[in-house]
C-alpha cells in the first residue's frame, strides 16, 4: 500500500512524490535492492539485556526462524544516539514486568542489508550535523535548529520517509505479522506497517510534534498532553494550512516512557535523596555523554564549575562517557587536575552494576561512592546506555540536555539543547516540576549548579514533585505501550490524563 501519496486523508503534492521516488531510487543505486532477499532471524541472549529484562536479541541466521518464545513482544528500534535504545530498554523493562518476553530488533544492526546501510548513512549525517551545531552558531541558527523544529515538522517530510521505509521490510520476513510490536523510532514503525504487521505501537520520543514521527497504520503514543493535541490536529504540519486530523483511535497520550525498576522504586529513591539532603551529605551529580558525541567543550566547562565543590566534599560526580573512551582523554586535557580526584571504571559491567547498587544503599556505602569523580565507560553499547539508567536511581541530580532523559523521574538540570526539537522536553520537565527550565547559556547552567548546592530546597521540591507525579500516573507510559501492543483495552494502571480512559 502506498503511504506516501495520502497521509491521514491529506493528499500529497506531485512534486513531493517525485522527490520521494527519487530518494528511494538514489538509495537503491547506492546501497542495492534486497527486497526479494529472504533474510532469516534467530533469537539469542545478550550479556546486558537478558539479565536485566529477560530480553532476547534478533540476529541474522542461515536457517529459517522457528516458533517465537512464549508471550513474545518485539521492540523495533535503531541505534541513533543513545535515546532510542534507552526508550527501548524502558519498554523491555515494562514488558517483562507484565510477563512478556521482549525481542530486541535493531534495524541498524544488520550491515549486510539495504535497511541498515540507509539508516547508518543517515545517522552519520545526523551525528555530524549535531556536533557541527555545537561548534558553529551560524550553522545552528540558520540550518540545524530550523531543520529540527520546522523542517522535520512538514507533512511532506513524512511522505518522503515513507517511501524510504519501503526498503526496510525484508528483515521482517521470518516474523509473524500479528506479534505485538513497539517501535521507539518511526522507521521501525513504518517498516513494520509496510511489512503487514497489525499490532504496531509507535512510541513517539519527543515533546515537539513533527510529521517525521508519523506512521499511519500504527497507534501513536505520546508522552504529554500538549503533544497529543498537536499531533491529533496535525497542527503546523503544512504551515498555516488546516489539515485533516488524525482519528481518535490513531493516537493516545500514555505518559512518560520509564523503566519499571525506576517507577516501582520512586518513593524509596526520592526518600533517600531527601535524607542525603537533610543530612548535608555530598550531592551526587550524574553527567552523561550522548551517542552523538556533541557538547564536549560545554561539558568540560560544567565539570570545571563543579570541581571546587567536589574537592570540598560537597559534591560527587558520576560521569558516564558511554562508549567514547577518547572523551576521557579530552577531559584530562581540558580540565587540569581532574585525573587526581577521579576513579575510572572502564569495561567492567559487573563493577558498574555493583557500584550502582551500593550507591543506592547508603548503609552499605564504602565512602567511595560518595566522594570524588567516578568515570564509567563501556565498549558494549548496551552497557554504555544502561549504565546511566542504573546510576540515575542513586544520583541526586541528573545533568542532561532536554532529550529523552527529560521524562525520567529524577531531579534534572536541563542544559543547552542540541536540536531545536529538544527544547520542549525541558518545558515538560519544568511544568511537572521534576526538572529545571533549559539553561540558556553555559554561565546560567553553572549558576544553577551553584544554586542546587547552596539552596538544596530546590532539589527537595523536585523530589516531592516526582512522588506526586507518580501518583498521577505520569510515569506509566511504558506500561501503557505494552498493554496497547498486546491488545489490552482496560489498563491495570491509572491513565495519565487527557484521554479520559482508564
């Protein structure tokens, strides 16, 4: 079925359709045509995902796949930065808590296929532009921010993407089309729909509505009331033109996508933070380096602002540099003396897990977890991403750009965005009280760090807001995604607001 020429009843112009066909033709010429190749998949364990969530990974196989595991649920994703992996982990965690076996399908992990070649090519361009946007204000102002806010918002952009997604279907050859399926990026959602899947949930990651994320035929899930209304009405997707809206059954406001382990322990984790604040213990800051590798100079300046407090034992820094070991060399060059007060924990997943567990339990802390700087790095991409999730529960404040981490139940300092669409993540965090507004400059971010340290009542208020938000169901989005994928209409969890359903 052609999903480019008409999107939710809105006819796409012929010029855009020619552009969509031309792009598809370009990718076929550049990467080959494997639409008739019968790829086979196998289910294998993963060193990080299987112990954490009981998740299995789908990999290429020479043999046709047999029967899927009992109560299987596929999580379609791509590695593009760390955000989509992190949301996928939240879905896997929720699925396991509801008795399902998550199957991890990363369309960017099959280098033999046209699908992966296309995604890797576009991911490379996105990462390069993200890094350039942090080095060039002119590039950011006149190209990158406008593209991320208005360019990706256009309905015509979705029409072109849909044509490209037609080339991603061969990987679905072995998979039963009625298997529950959650996509944490639009391409795995579009690809599944083109492949004939019937139970597709499209978990939209951002708070800024863009046609980029549309996948007609799926159930669109959003995390906030404002994005629900914007998507439902396709507001601004064709400039000032009023478009035919999405149907009521096409979209649902579900709440924030958060791991089961975090949601289930919100009261306990917040209580421990409040006790540390009241006991005037060192405040634990967690700083993460994203998968695009941008903002290096910015991060170095923030760490320099924290150093005096770390040396005075008023602050602790957990620094997760993902799978970028070279970042540590960069920081040592840019921040004199950082190595003298730092402990590096590289490629030791068992230690990272035990460190996070000890830090969670103040009574078992050896003191190591509450002083200095601790640097975590893992070559394994799953460990690199999930280390942040483990450390979030034990930190007092997460320092993050307003991306997917905007929605997590932890006090947050929102630093400068990389893409303009991210700004609205900070708006959401500030509205629900679990994070700061976006810091407009490096100087303001450093000021806010000092405020958190000198006026800890700010962090107290965020913890109280997080506990209140849990009672309102705001953090239950991952559960709802699983329930909708498996066909449950009546939720065991209270809905998070505007649908009026329960």
